[in-house]
């Protein structure tokens, strides 16, 4: 693990299970209004991380990639707050974004987890936690967390403490 600054963190996950466990730690810390952006190629670990985030958030529903439905909603068991999971992979134009209602969903009262966020960057708030995932080999993945502003910086700080004790 390499801690770069207060606003970034790099590390290598050795397995899908470790990636999921890290997602759980992150999900436990999420609050309504938080935005997590997951960027990475197909197979880079986004779904495993997202599955862990959902568990940590406290949903009873198994998190799956919303590639074809575009948006999944995961209510938290203890208070019914929603984690919105948006997959922008299939969005090819501004009209696709409008037709899917992405802009309206981003105004909802909940937490947000967005795959392929680079396709809707202009719609995202400046305060977000950006997570870039990449392949190291068949089982290992590199993860880079970048916090852009206030709340995301606090979220990253709390995640670092929860996951790594630093």
C-alpha cells in the first residue's frame, strides 16, 4: 500500500475476496449524497468492489452490474435509504443520458456508485471519490482512490483508517 496524499491512495488487491472486503469497508462509511466513481476496463474488479460496497451499505439485495438496465437501486435494511448503482457503459450520446433519466436520478436523496463515470463527467458533482481499477495479473488488481473535494476527502480518510489502520 502506498499512501500518496490526503486525497489519494494506491494499493494492490490480491483476490476478488479482498476487493470485495475493501468494498464492504467503503460501503459501511457511505452517507447519502456521497458519489463513488468506478473507472476501469471490463474485468478490472468494478463489480466485485461494487458488491462489497452494497454489503457494507447494508442492502439485502445482491449487487449486480446494471449494464443492461443502467440503474439498480439498493435499499439499506435499517432505514430504506437508497444506494443508486449506475452503469454508463452503454451510454453513447447525450440523448442516451436524457432518455435513461440519469440527470434526474443524480438529484435523488441517496448515495451513488457509478461505473464508467467518464461518460457523464459533466453531470457529476465536483465532490466525489474516483476509484480507478486495473489488471496486474489474473487475480491481482491495482486500485487508485482519488478524492476530489471535502466530503470525498473525509470518506477516503475514514476508509484508509478502517481498511488499513492508518
